[in-house]
C-alpha cells in the first residue's frame, strides 16, 4: 500500500491555509482544507519525526505503550522546495526562535 498527502499551500506568509488531498495507491480518496498550518517547526528542542513510535514528549498525559508492531518496508518523503520569500520567512522565524531560547 502506498499512502500520500498532497498539500497545496495558499502562500502569502507563514502559517496560512492549504488544500490537502489524501492518496492511497496514488489515487485521491479525500480532500479538505487546513485553515492554518504550522509556521515552521514544532520544536527547537529536539522533537523528531518518528514512524512506528513516538520518542518525544507526549502532548497529553498518556503512556508510550502504542508502539507499532507491524512491518514498515519503506518510507519515501518528497518535499518540494519552498518559494524564495517563504524560505526566507521560515529562516528568519527559526533564527528568532533559536535566539529566544538562549
């Protein structure tokens, strides 16, 4: 099975909306809207993108006993480049966040 997500960002700055489509075996199965997106990063303190288990801090008081026990053969992530103005805004926001945590 191949799962995918297509995200068409509205543009115009950080944290704006997007149209999203969930793909299963390369076929669109559902589409919708995100009125807001994450402006740049979830965390500057080492939170990671995990597959099969969450190794970071929980967002609610629950245990880490939900480990995936199946088999993940392969994960491919394709990220299109940001437009130059958005890339510059992300870099500036990340710098402000890093300096603010000093």
